[in-house]
């Protein structure tokens, strides 16, 4: 049962992106900042290879890391949690969520008043406690709603529970949520009920409720859930995705609780994704500019990690990443436009350094690919690069190398081997066979295909090829154009092809990328291979 555990260390940026100044950020690097604190500990994450990630030269490197690692650039225009998580889940946002430093425009306030039949007070970015202290009395006397915002993309409605019953306030929030879409699609509409009197003071109640914006397109969560897989959200994942695409979710109060729930999730039998957000890094330490607190929270995670790794099953994959930066030591309390770190480990994964990658959606593509989902987004899966060789792949590589030894190539001295894995599980291999008259020579791939077809087998699921002067394999060997055309007759574009690059190494590709737009049987009125 394949499971992916995707843990987001909220705001743990891996250094500023080149466009950070456009977002008002200079000299920000969340990880570097906290690594300078005495509270910082770096043991398990060192072993994972976090210090090998591009731009983390201030950290000790690991010779034999446990994880495949990368630094990942954000393609969306934004630096908030919602947009960051959406991109991780496959959806890129070309525009940031709207903010209202001067309050909401008349088109919004007038429409809202029409919908609720109530006027509006305040309408500015404001502290929530100041809002009810200063406007609570007028609200009680007039029944007008206290509407305010913050530096974030939020539309907040405060109302006294005796003036506007909580359920009515939620209904107003739903009306606002429906209204605030597109250009005015704020990240969250928030109900802020309170109690008390003007004389004795007001206090907010625990009936706060968030109404999040839905992702504008299908996410990998949606698709996995539709395909019958488990999608388990831990922490604020359910808020970030407006509860969409989750088959199970639990809200947690702290990093410690989130980590405990993630550990418990390892004991559940499911196939799918467990998506965890650890929000304390951002909410408790990043925004509050508490470098030591942030570093201590990182140390807690670092110390917890071995307990998680020890419980992982053979088919489990763990991904650790972030959604944006929030450098606790820079000049402002806001998020910072940074790269995110990505660490992927587990038995199915080959540790290696992937350098710098464009697009958080790489994560969605990789999750989908590993779980066998049909989800597609703008980014490519890392699986072809990071997956350890399977049994089939090993057998096919071996067969191709053995076939190469039999090459009959007295004229070119160039030995080629090919091996095809048929749908029936059998392997058909072949070598190149040259001829004194040259043109009757035949390539290894065609030898293998013709051998199989002449034995009544013509559906294949994988191909491996190798070749080199004197039988020395030095780098990948790509099939010639004629062979590609013959392969197109029998193999579908998504069939994996292994390009063997050495005795123990190969690159994965697909037949479709070797010959895009092939002249295939369908042009002759026959069905294509695999159709
Ligand atoms: N060859 C193959 O076997 N497969 C290919 O895809 C390209 C070339 C062989 C043909 C010839 O014997 C030698 O490599 C040099 O061209």
C-alpha cells in the first residue's frame, strides 16, 4: 500500500528568491537566520541532506544523505500559505490574493449591506481587540456589523452574540464568501463573535470560524479523493483547501500535536496522502520575530524525526517542505519571498541532489505519479529521477547488457543491446547484426521487437537499450530514428524506456518523449498500441 506523508514546515524558507525585492523583501533567509541561534539543532535533518541543498552552504554537508533534496522556486505571484499550499497541490496562482490597506471599496461594502440588510462600521485594517473595544458600543446600539481586515487577505466580521446570533453571523460570512470571488477573492472570510458590555469590556469567543477561498482549479487532493484514495489533512490543511479534496482531517493546536498525529497516521492502513502542516514555525515564531523560538521548534522537529523514520513502511515516502518564508530576523513581521527546501526519503527513493527546481507543483506531480493517480499539472514528476530501480527494471537492464555482448558488429565495432518487457512478463532481447553489404544490417531494438512479434507477442510494457564502441557503455544510448518508428507500431507513448548510461545506471524516459507525434497505426485506420 503506497502512502505519501507530506509535511510542511510552515514558513521555513530556504533563502530569498531573485524576485524577493518585488515582494518588499531583502536579505531574507529563514533557515539561515534560525541556524545562527543557540537553540538550533541539526542532527536528523543533517543526515537527510538538508545541508546539501543549494544555497545552504552555512550548514554542514552530508556525504551519504538519506533523502533526495532540492531547492524549489515558487511560480505563483505570492508569498502566503494559501497560495503556497495550492501550488504544492498543483495549482499556480498568477496573481496574489487581494489585500485592502485602505479598507474595502464601495462596490464590496454596498453589496454586503444589500445582502445582510445591515450597515458597516470601521472598514479598515485593524487589530481585532481594538476593533471591538472601540466599535462594540456603536455596533450594539445600531446593529451595524464591524467589518475590518489586516495585512493579510481577509474579510473579518465582528458581531456581539446577543445582537447577531452566531448562526446568523456564519450565514453573513457565507454570503460574503459567495460575494468575494474573482478580483475580490480574499483568502478568508472570518466570523469574529464576541460577548460582554461596553462598561465591563468585550471578549472574543471561541466561536471564531474561517471560510476559506476554494482553489480555482482541481488540486491533486481533489483527484486523489475522486480516485478513491485517502487524503488525510493534519493541522490547517482543511482551512487552506476549504475542506475540498480531503477524505479525513484533523485540526491541531500546535506543532507538537501535529507531529503526534502524523506519527499516529503511520499506524493507519490506507493508500494515499497524509498532508501535514506544522503552523507554529510561522504563527508563533516567524511573525513574532522570535529567532530562538523558531530555532527551538526546528530542534524539536529534528529530534522527533527519527521516531517517524523508524515507523515508516517499505512503500512509504516522506516529503518535508515549506510553503514560503517568514524570516524572523528581517525588517518586517510579514512573510518573505523565498525558495522552499524539499527533502524526499523512504525505501522507494534514491538519495541525490536535484539542484534547484522551478515550481512547487513538482510536489503534486510526484505525489500523483507515485500513487498512480491520473492527475496532471504544469510541473513534471521527480519520480523518474528519484525512484530506486524496480525488480523489472533491474532484470531488463541486465538483459539488454547481456544482449549487447552478443552484438555482431565487425564493421562498426559499435555494440548495441535492447530488451523488451512484454505484457506477458517475458523479456525479449536483441543485438545489432551487421552485414558485409552494410544496408541489410539491423539494429538491436528491431531484432528484439521482431523476435517477440514472430513469437506471437506484440504488447510491451518497458524497453531498455544500451550501446557503445567496443561494448563499453559510457553515457546513454538513444535508439535511432528508424527503430523509433518501428517501436511506435507496437508501443504506446507512455511506455517507460530505460536509457542505460553505465553498468549500474540508467535514465528513465517515455517512448512519447523520444518520438513525439509519431506516425502511428491510427493514421492507417488501425488502433494505436495500447489503445
Ligand atoms: N544501432 C542499433 O543497433 N540501434 C540503434 O538504434 C542505432 C544503431 C547499431 C547499428 C550499427 O550496427 C551500429 O549500431 C552503428 O550504427
